[in-house]
C-alpha cells in the first residue's frame, strides 16, 4: 500500500507539470496564430493602400460623387472588421474622412498616385511579408528551445523522484535491520555486517538523490528563467508591426502632392498629417500585446515539487558535493562572463544592422519633383532600383541573423545566470557550514592482470575474454573519473592533454593498475587516454564489415526508421561488443547534456570520437597502398553516424533485460574507502560460498575478480 501511495504522488506531481507544460504549448501555438493573423492584417492594410491609390488614380476625374463612392467602399470594409486602435488603422480612418471632403479631379494628382505611390507600397508589402516569415521562424526556434528546457525539467524531476524513492526504500531496510539487531542478539555479527552493508547503500543512494535533486533545481531555475526571457523580452523583439517607415513615407509623398495641387484643402490635410505623424510601431506592438494579453502573458512559475516528504528545497553542498559544486560554479562563472561579452557584441551588431536596414528602407524615390531637379550626374551615380532592392534583402538577412544571435545569446545567458546564482548561494553556504570534508575514493577496480593479452594496441574482445572484464578497466575508470570531475569542463575531449601524463596513465593501465582510483589527474589527459585506447585498438569498435550498411542508414531522415535500421545492424554484433558500445554512447550522451557549459554538443563529440571508433583495421591503416582520400571523404558521414548513436543511443542499443551487462548511470559517486573494503570483503565471501556450492570441484583460481555486472 505504501508503494502504491508513492506512485500515486509521483503521478500527481508529474501531472501538474504535464498540465502546465501543455498549457504553455497551447499558448505558444496561439502566439504563432496571432502572428499569422497580424501578418494577414498588415498585408491587407498594405493591399488596401495600394488598391486605394490605384483606384484613386482612375477615378480622380470623376469629381465628388466618385470620391464619395470610393470613401464609402473602404468605410464598409472597415465596418466589417473588428475595430482597432492601432496607429495604422487610425491613419486609415483619417484618410477616408479626408477623401469624403474631396470633390474634384486633378490629373497631376492622378499621375502622381499611379507613378510614385503604388510601387513602393508593393515593395513594402513584399519585405514586410519576408520579415514576418523570418521572424516567425526565429520565434519557432525559440519556442523549440523553450519546450526543450521544459522537457529537461521533466526528465530531471523523474530522475530525482526515482533516486529519492530508492533512498527511502534503502533507509527503511536499514531501520528494519537495526530493529532486528535489537531483537536478535545471538546473531549480532551477521546482522552487523548486514547493517554496515545497508548503511553503505543508503549513503550511496542518498548522494545520488542529492545530486539528482540539485540537477532538478538547476533545470527548474533554467526553465523559469527561459520562460521569463521569452515572454518578457523575446516576444517584444520579434513582434514587428512592420512597414511603418515606408508606409509613412508613401503618405508623406501623397501629402506633398496634395499640398501642391489643392491649397484649399489645408484643414483636411492637416488632420491627415496628424494621423501620419502618430504612426508608432512601438505603440502598435504594445496595443497588439494588450489586445491578446491572454496569449502573450507570462505563465506561472514552475513550482518546486518535493518528492514524498523531502524537506530540502535548495541545492545541497554537503561533503562530497561541495567540491564538485565549487568546480561547476567556477566553470559556469567563466562561461557566463564569456557569453555576456558575446551577447553585448551581438547587441551592438544588431543595432548597427537595424540602423542600416532603416536607412535602406528610407531610400525610396517618393518625391516626384525631386528626381526632375536632380542633375544627370547624380542620377548616374545613384545605384539602380534593382541593385538597391538586392542590397536591402542582404541587409534584411544580416539583421535577422544578428537578431537570432542576440536572442539565443541572451537566452543562454539567462539560463547560466539562474544556475550561477543558485550555485553561488549553495557554495557560500557550504563553505560556511563545512568544518571538515574528506574526498571519498574508490579502491582500484582490479588487481594485476593474470594474462598476457595487451590492453592497448590489442584486440578488445580477446582482452575482455581473457581478463573477465565486461568493460575494459581503462574505459570504466576514465568514464568514472570524467563523470565525477569533468562533465562541466569546457572543451572536454577537444582540448589535448599532457602527452607525458597520457603515456604514464596508459602504462599504468597496461600493468593492470587503476591510476585514477587513488590519484587526481588532469581531465584533458584522462580524456586523451580514453580516445587513445579506442584509436589504438587492433580492430575498431565498429566492425569493418558493417561499416557500409551503417553509413548508408545514418542518412535516413526519419529518426525512428533510422534507429530501427541501426539497431538491426548492432544486434548482429557480439554481445561483449554491444555492452561496451552501449556503455560508451550513454556516457557521451550524458556529456552532451551539459553542452551549455562544456561546449560539447553531440556533433562536436562525434568529430572527436569518429576517427577513433569508425575506421579500418590496424593492418589496413599500415598498408601503404591504402587510399587515404577515402577516409577523408567519408568523414562527414562518419560524424553523422556517431552523432546519431549519441543522440539515439536508448533506441539503438538493447536494454539490460535483452543483453545483460554493465550499464552507465548518470549519477555515480564513489563510496568511502572503508565502505568499499567492507562491501568488497562481504561480496567476495558470498561469491566464494556460492561458487563452492554450485561447483565444488572447480578451483578457486577460476574467479576473475570482477562481478558479472558492474555499474558506474
């Protein structure tokens, strides 16, 4: 019953997030719809203006009656639409009111309307639609990033709930064992061993739960920061009422013609002038947001949902976590400073591009007399209309690129700032409260090897079979070390380490030692050893005979179909090879989840590991007649293949129920040395007894010293 209640609480918390995120999704969809409606309204306004000028040119010869019919025609159009207080709509009403006062035709005005005013309106309509389409694309990308943050929040919450549930279960078992100890004094030694083992397990699970909670809180802060950034800044930047400058200049030209030809209509023209002068893009944008405040209002903040009575609601920097959080805080601080500088530069570039775009939009031939007064030399020196339009499109593209860079940069800055602030408080509190802390370390994973097979420059399957290791010790140890110390390290796997230290680590692993179990090493050197191991294998991790099929399937566009085809190829590999690949790519996917801090997206990791994992055999590489250009030409396909394995590793590789063996865990922390020794002693004793019971005649030397299943 307790377990059922726990699951029901988990479901309630998840439903709250699902409901809130579903509402956000609906809101984002409505925003795109509003932007489409707004574009349609803007296009309709521009079409109306152009239609108006064309019709005005045709009926200027028809005196007052024709003008009254024209005004009535467009007035009826406005009545059929919803009333709007936007400056463009108000100017349109003023224009119709002025048209009702006109009573006579002027040929010159007709010529001006047909020659100088209609074409700029169509140009304005054209680039307004282009800008709106590209702005919508940017908005869609920002919305995808926003939904990605909410998905990461859900994932972090599930992980935290899972580990906290395991902690409660382990703590309950520990308390039950302590009660049994009080009742059964006669078997105290055996119960004492059991209690020590469960205490170690509780400690391990508690640390995992703490780390998962920390990640959950960081993702929660990042999600809320992204929401604030998107709704309070990005929306206002992307919504462009559009075409105000060009439309205003068209109307100014129209007014100029009217002033020259009809001095007796000054009162009406002054009223129209006031309507034109109040054209305000910012006010129209604010009015649009106010009219659709439900669609564009900021959603409620994501609340913190503790799991099953968990009292902690802040990032914990206790004992082992403090060192890691301090390192992560320094890395985020450095990254945040760099991103802030980049964002500042992007803002300057965006402002400069915007000024250039406005200048280009203002460069229109609207004054009919100005072109006649200009000299022939100035006309020849001025670029052609086609050239100016091409330049305008180039400036538009540049401006939108700068807008995208600025918005993406500020979004990243807001997420990093949220994490930075939380980590700063946690680190300061941890430093103030911690009197002493000890770093927990794990014993070497294995003793000296009792075989003659080489670890480096050898065959991995032969080594694993001879040593009894399901994951080669160098792979397991390097991944464990990077998991604990290097997930937030900028440029991990891309920056080269010390060659001397790489050689020392390689020699130590070759001797059967685990140099990373007791000592601290340079992160880049450890990453270099991991790449070096796979690069120097006699046979590559991906068998050569399957390479052509894998590269062919890597370019399938449908994600599900691509994963199924790759999985069909992987299933034909030997199980030991599948276990190692599953372990490695789960780790690389975990590294890519911290790309905001370590700058290693899945593609960057694929570039670093592709040449080491997918290549010919060592004999083929040493063949002088081997065509080296083939490898270079295939490198983009190899990178795409490795990237697919990193992103879709869960869909490609079989689970533990299908292929039993070690699996990579995200939140792995080392136990203290004393606990490791106690657990190792109990484990060896149990295995020894079980071996004697099942195989009484077998020699004790057959035990390889490594458990059948290990988890990092």
